[in-house]
C-alpha cells in the first residue's frame, strides 16, 4: 500500500478553556476524497486552518508527502492549494485577468494553456471575459475553483465548494472536480466521498469560535 499523502495524528486545538478540535486522527491515500462533516462549532474550519498552517495546533501532528508540516511548511504548501466559496477576488478585473494575476503570483509556466484548460474543464467560456463584480454566485464559485486548480496542486482543500449554488449546479460542480485529493468541508453528498464526522462539543468557558 502507498504511503498516505496526508496524515493527521491526535490533532487538538484549544482556545483558553475551549477545545475547538479534540484529538482527531485520519490518513488519506493518493486519489482519495474526504468530506469533513459536523454541525456549526464542531471544529471543521479550525481543522482546515491547521492543515493550511494558518494556526498552530495545541498538540498533535500533521504530515503531508511524508513531511512534517511544522518543520517543512514551505515545501509542503508549494504543493497544496485551497478554495473557499467565501474568498474574494479583485472585482474590477475580468475572470481571465484574475487567473492571469494568480498565475503570475505563482510564477507558473504556460499560463495561457493552463487558463484555457481550466476554463474548458469548468465550463467558464461564456463568462471568461466578464468583469468579476458582475458574476453570479455560482460563477464566482467556479472562478475560485479555477484559481485553485490553476497551480495543479497535489492536495486541494475545499471549504464549502458548492455553497451558493443550486442543487443542479452543485451536482455539476462535483462532476467537474476529477483529481487530485480533496478535503471538502461540508461535502459528503457523493458516493466516492468518505465522511469524517466531528461531533458537537460543549463550551466550558474561554474564547475561540470553534468553527
């Protein structure tokens, strides 16, 4: 069996007396999809932020590609990307201009080919030259996904990837997402998604949003 590309052991995050994430462990193999499920306050967003290196765990370990996130953060994050329905993009630029900005920031080669490929894959041709502020919520969701796919990440973390979309749009979006590994918060509607459930907790005091 191949080594896991993502492994979490006894991951815990506390804010004062409040435990937002309490000792979770899981591992994912190449090509697997994991949906993190749970009610508001269960710790889904906090877990996502720890996996992205945005906040430091209180205890436990995170490793990706056989490397510890704490000691190899830069090398790991070069191979990882993130998409959230709630991310904002420069509103005065067109969809294609926004993708060009992302490509230049990452120093990507073959920019036009990459943009053409992702526009075709996510069926964005009809609005690729549209100013971002005029996009519908469903179109904006596709733009944030395109931004994440553009770097061809080995691991892609998705935060509510089908929010603000109709049921039909959400189903189509899931069909468009074909590769690599997805950790999709609030996913779990497809047959190929294995859920990881974070149970609700009681707050015993202290701060922290516990998302």
